[in-house]
């Protein structure tokens, strides 16, 4: 059912860890807080953003385990367990383009047609060649996969550029992306409209500020009669993967699956972690579940589901990571 993988399974694993710590009266060196926050899919305005504004004291923590990571039985067509621990994520920037022009009769074309303006603007965006960027974290990601024989290309811009030509996920990991999602104009077949609108879903690399990217995009459009409105935006820098928590996660994974490859990664979507990272937390996307690609593909789709074995493994790993990090020694 909806949410089995994204992210009720992880949520239950975290909740069971929280309850078990209490039921066993485990002595703790660190406080353990369970966050259950709504609205992440719609931008978190009434979830973590609301808490950060109205009750910031509830979000004080050194580390957070959140969604965004997990294990797959294969990667890049190679059958070998790979666990990604998300130490960063792309920032959302949702924009609306509004083109204005002179209305008129469809039988009398003129040079101030708002739809023509919008089409030209969209074409300029489509033709915009945005450079690929390989951050130190992504260098580590691809290098680890390369050493494990999972990924054949080297972790260089030149090698990865060739892969990105055909692999949309690699391209999304390495560049600021733009997807046109809706377009709206006109009410009649024979009427030139006065206004035309389109929406863009932009996803920006960690550390790229939305206002800087929007300014670049407006310069690319270069039309005073096409305005760009910001609907929603978020951003954060990447966390370091040289931490106690990352080391514990890596060790726990290898305790259960000896030949697993553990890599720091970037979430191409967005999560509540961006808000927590901007508050100075180390926030990792980590799930101990190990899923086959055909099950992972059901997220947000029909018959979304998780295997019993993967769910049990997830519960066990989340418990062990939390216990090792927080239990009194």
C-alpha cells in the first residue's frame, strides 16, 4: 500500500527502536528523540518548518536518522548489495513562468503573442547547457562503487559525462535539473490569449542557492515580458561522511551483509533533512532495508510494498545503530 517503502517501513523501524529502548530501560549516554512530522511531500510548511519556527527547542540534536537512503540488491546492472547513506540532497526550486502579450483574433497573428513568448522562453531553457559538477562526496560515491566493481567509469567529470548522456539518474546527481511540469493558456481555439503560464520543477545541487539559480535562469530567458515567480524553494549544504554515526552505520551493515558496498550519496528528491542540516545537525538518510529493484520501483506507484525480510532487516539495523550510538558504555 501507499507509503510501505516511502516511508512507513522506516518510520515503524524507528518507532520500534524508540519503544524497545524504553521497554528494556536501556541506560543512555545520549537522549533519543522520535520525530513524526507531517507535510514533507508538500514542502514541510506545516511539519518540520513549523516546528523550526515555533518550537525550535524540539529539534536540538547532534545527529538525525531520516529517509533518503537504503539498500539495493543491485546497482548499475551489477548484482551486489549496495547501501547508500544520504549525506546530502538536492534543493527544490519550483517556479512559475508568466508570459504576457496582446490578445487578439486568431486570424490576425501579431508579434506580441504571449504563447510565442512562452515557447521561446521554454526553448531557451531547453537549450541551456548546464555544466556537470562532481563534488568530493560524489567522487567518494563513484570511487567506492568503482573499486567494488559495481561502476566501471572513473570518478572524473570526463568519464561521468559520458555516463550521464544515457543515465538520467547519474545526470540528476551531477547537475542542476529542470523539468517542465504544467502549461496553461487560452480559452478558445480562435482567440490569442493575453497570458500564458508554465511551471518548472528545478532540483539544485547541494549548496546551490535558489536565488542565484533563478537569476541565471532569468538571464537565459532574457525577455522582460516573461516573469519568473518562485513558488517554493529549499536548499542545504552537504553533511560530512567522516563522522561517528557514518562509521557505526557502515559497521552495522557489514555485520549483517559482509560483501555490501556502503557509499555516501545524494538524494535527488528532497526531505526534511535540509531544514535540520541548516540548523547545524548531521542528518543522514539511512534505512537498513535491502530491496530488489522491482520492489523499489513501486514507490509512489501501484501496489507499493516491502518484503518481510527487508522490513525485519531494517528494524534490526536501525536498532543496532541507535543502540551503539546512544546506549551507555
